C-alpha cells in the first residue's frame, strides 16, 4: 500500500505543477477549463490529463471493477449466496480461496458508481464481520473488531461551470477538479476500544 500512496501523492504534485488543466488554463486566471457535453462525453476525462501518466487502471480499486462486474453477471444466473454474513471458516474450504476469504477479518467487494467522478466505478471493500473469526473454532468472536483499511486515491470530480464567464452555470457544462478520497481496500482485526 505504501508504494501506491507515495505514487498517488507524487502524481498529484506533478500534475498540479506541470499541467495547466489542474493549475487553471493561462487565460482563465486559475480556474479549470469548462467543457461542454459535446466536447467531453459523460464518463470520460480530458485526454491530455490521462496522457500525463494518471494511470488509474493500476490502482486496486479500479483494477478490480471488471472482474467484480463479471462475477456479478455470473452470479445473477445462479442461486443467491449468503456472502453478506460473517462466514464460518472451515480450514479445508479456504486453502484455495483468495486473501479476502481466508482472512480472520473477511471482506467482500462492491462496485461503487459515481457519475460525477473519474474513475466512475471503484471497488469498495465491506467487512463481513463485526468481530473477527477465531482461528481455532472458525467462528466469529467479539474479542477483536473488524475495521476497514483505507487508501487515499486521487480522482477527478465533475462540477457545473460557466462557459460565458457570468458565474452562472451553463446547462450541461462542467469542469474537473482534483480530489483525494479514502477508498476501503480491505479489512483487518484490531483490539476493541473498550472491553
């Protein structure tokens, strides 16, 4: 996680320093460029920004989306499973499972969609247990608490803007602003705050 956080911090600093899009176009006195829906369709970001090395596809919350959507599509044709409850772990069943299923603080992923954000879709982790699973019994215990692990991710946020300089939003027009958000990427076990 540390290399990813350092990369995102460096990326934000570099883009803000070198890219007029983030600093504001030279002719707009520090305000981001205002796009029309024809110039930049919904779900797309300015190509020059993406070409500058903003490789969202390498970030875990973005990379997981396609596999989560494919798995969701497969499950829609099968019987619903009870994956929203804290599982009882059986050692013989978890040997081949993924990390999030073998953890004593198991979690699942869901796809979070926000049309005013780029990337629009991100994988968010959700803890399946309030407590943690006792490795001896395979059952949940309240002696420990499950908490989410959060990662900072640089995203672009669409906001209405004025194309004529009046300050009033032009219908359908928008600008992009950078923003760091905290994305849950997994769960871990911690001691409770109180006994």
